[in-house]
């Protein structure tokens, strides 16, 4: 075998592997956004639960947590656009989740009993969707 053929074979293999890796990365990128949105929602809900456990239930703190949850919840629709378009049930569950957040945000908890009630309602709304679509 001619040395130039060997070099061309090695370069061709390298380019092929590189193109395959780039393609796999591009295909996988579409799955990152929905996972990221759910991760951020989960993290913010965890902070709300931590506040409950530590009995840090003042209105300003709970409102700050709820505001972050509300802002992130608005990303569910674009993150799951194909599912949103195909399923009226998903859309209703998403809107129910947003309604729970809006209701909690309209009356920020000033005590742990109220915050626990709100956090439970929000968590149940999350779980209802996850049971059907996870």
C-alpha cells in the first residue's frame, strides 16, 4: 500500500468520526432545553421546600421563590412545543400548573402553613403532568 493512500485513509476516518460526533451532538441538542427547564423548575421548587423545612416562610422570601417558578414555567410551552401541539391534555396540565403558581403569587404566603398549602398544590400540579407524560 502506498504511504499517501494510508494517510488519506487515516484523514478520511478522522473526518468521518468528527462529522459523526458533530451530528450526534446536534441531534441531542434538541433534548437539552426541555430537560433544562424541568431541572430549573425542580431546583426552585426544592428551594421552596427547603424554606419550609427551615421555617423561613416570610412573604418576601416566598414571593421571590414563586416569581422564579412563574418565570421558568413560561418556558414549558416552547420547551415542549411538539407535545403542546399534539396534546390538549398536556396543554391543560401546563395551564393548571401556571394557574397554581399565579394563585400562590397573588397571595404570597406570610406563614409556613400557607406556604405548605401552596407548595403542596404546586407539587401536585407538577406530579399530575409527570404521571401522564414522564
